[in-house]
């Protein structure tokens, strides 16, 4: 299968890339190409020009800043997965990138490309929503920062303007006493999620009370969502088995998953509950909590 | 890296050069030409197979700058200046690579269609992790589908390849 014809540009600076996007209304940004090229081969996408930013220097870093982790948009999933800081301090991000596609896809696919693609069944959007990441966009007029809740607008649609390029993700450090996890249900390992859930739990100094909980899920609507009701329920409650089970029940309030060939609406709702329970259990064990709740 | 400031018109041809199996190659491609078709149709390196052609099956896997990639999801223009290893580059002077020997001796293939991709995924897996567990092996070949053997003998072959490459390493050092 062969894509439709397109003009190809490989600019040498970010400014040049932005200028090319301004000049070509139908152009698309090419990074790792692991989502865009298959779509173009299937002719589901037919941009008239590609602006290949994969060789731009200076967008492939992972830097621990004072209160957040900065990840350049061109860092590959494989590089994120093997980064020590991500593994130690942002377990849910590590979980998510490790579940993307397969080794070959992770070798070329970039975190910036994956999130800009805006697939509601993808792994990173849910994890980054729960991590409350900030998205740094650059355009002709300079930089702007989009908060996690505003980045995903609709199915395959993000806050990135046509002549803007995502350059960095900023992931705030988790509060002390926190654990995090990302869990996914798919039939084959390299498939997109039928349901996915990310969680961050912060435990009080007493080692058993929930100080703050964040729960988010994906593949259940046009964009990933936060489970506000379940989050609120957990706050201030003891983190025991019954509480976790009740939070999982409440996790699907506000969820409106579609029925499709991958799973019915009912099945997805059930899977979100199951994954919420598992993800909270894993996050709690990572926060240092042991006992029945952490072993769910 | 070369390849900066490339501007290629949709209807035109652009020159690409890359090192494949240690040899310099040069050719002209349309912007939309995928690496796998450059290898097969322009250079006649047909050991790299086209299976699904949509990025799922991994039959087109080659090693690009040290990493396994699916050559049906890489533009040839993007590979300009890269170092590529295909299945044709594994054996030396009619001596099979230890990974090839292991697949042969352990029945790691039946029809052989997925084999070039599996061999190259195995090679990069073992370069990074010389003594993988079974779980690590299975994760390493997630992106390579085989419709004949069901992976049991493939996993066995990769284990055997790891052992023989480790022995070779020891011999090389002494």
C-alpha cells in the first residue's frame, strides 16, 4: 500500500518547521510516523505535504527540573521506558509507554507524536491526564502552555493549532507519599486499549488514609476523562478493600463508552471498574502500602 | 547527520543514500516511497518481506541505526544517511549468523515468511539483553507475527541463540 503523493520537507529549525506549516494549509507534521504513515497508506489521511521534524535537534531530552520532569516531544517511547527517573518517580508513565505498540513501534514512535495524534484508545493520553501534565506548544507568536484537561478536545483532535508544534511535556512531581499506576485491557499486547485506567494515590502520614486520589480512564469516549466522583469519595477515607471497591464502582460515573467491534458499552464499563481496582491496588503498593487493598 | 533541509516535490525524485549491510547504496525515490519498497524494488534486496503492509506483522523488520524498525512504516527519504541491516547482511562468507543457526536447529520456522523479521528482532533483543527470560523474549518479539509455529520453537530458538552468542563472546575474549 502506497500513500497519496505529498511534498516532503525536512526543516533544520523549529522556526522553519512552523513557517512551512503556515505556508501549507494541508500539511501534517511527521515525527516517528508510527501512527501517521499507516493512516496515509490506508488513505485515511492524505496530507498534501509532510513537515518531517524527526531530525530537529534539541527536542530529545529528559530533564528533571525543580518541580517537574521535562520531556522533549521527540523522545521515543523506548527512551522514556528506559529512563531511570521516569521508572522511579513516574511509574504510571513508565507503565503506559511500555504498553504502547511493540518494540519496533516504541523504537521510532515519539511521545509528542502519540499525544498529537489524539487517539482516545491510546495509552499516553490517559496517563498524562492523571499525571496532570502540561503541554508546551510553539508557534509563530511564541510559546504557550496547555493544561492536561484542555489538551484533548475531541476524537483525534487536540488543542495544537495547525501552525503550532508540541515541543515539551512537563510532568509535575508527585506529592510525597504517592504511588501511581497505569493499567490497560487489550486482547493482544500490541493492540489499542479496550479500556485503560491511570491512578495516582497520595497517602497521609498515618500510612492508611487517602489524602488525594486521581483516577482517569480512556477508550470510553472521544477523550480521556477524570473520574471525579470516585476521586472525591476516596479523599479522607481509609484505604481498605471496601473503600477501593466502592471507588471502583463510582469510577464509571460520567463515562459514556461506545459499543463497537472491540467491545460493548457494558463490557467497557465493567472493565473500567476492574482496572480501577487493579490500578489503585498497584499504586498503593508502590506508595509503600501493604495489606489487602494493595493486593487487589 | 545528513538529510537536513530536504525539499522534495510530490512528483519529483530525490536522491537518497544509505549504508546497507556495510555497503553504500544510492538511489532516487519519490517522497512517498517506503523504505521496504526501496530495499526490495530498487535495490533487489528481497529478503525483507512485505506481510500486512500496515505495521502489524513485523515481516518487514530491519535494523536502522541499531534499532529494529518496521520498514513499511519508514519513508526512504527519512532513512537518508542511516545504517541499515537486513537479513542479507547476517551471514558472512556463507557462514550463518548464530541467530540463523539457532532458528535452523530448533525448528524456529516453517514457511519462513516471518523469519527475516524475527531474526533481526532477535538480534537487537540479544544485543540489548544477552540473557533474556522467557517473558523478555516474548515481549521482544511482540511485533513479529508468525502464523505457522505458534512461537514455542521460536522462543526455543532465541534461547539457543542467546546461549551460543554468549559462548562465542567467551571464546572471543579468551
